[in-house]
């Protein structure tokens, strides 16, 4: 979405109010959780829906229980 909107990580960080490091963690799919307020701010800044940013991936460790 950032590329489609021609927005840099640093600029999005400024708009959303989270550090570039934390935004990078989310961007690189290394985050374990996201606050709804952060998701809301990202969607507002990028003019998109949550489904444009999130993808469900089954956790195989938990599904084996």
C-alpha cells in the first residue's frame, strides 16, 4: 500500500505517530500484534481497509494442539 500511495516509511511514521523501527517491524511481517488505534491510523493515512494490510496465516504450532 505504501508503494501504491508513493509514501515513504519515514513519512508514514510521521503521519501515524509510531517510530520508523516499529513501522518497519509491521511492514516486514515480524510483528506479533497491532493495536486497533495503530491499524486505524494506518488505514486512514493510506486510505485503505484493514484487509488491504492484513493477511491471515494459520499458526501451525497452535493448530496442532
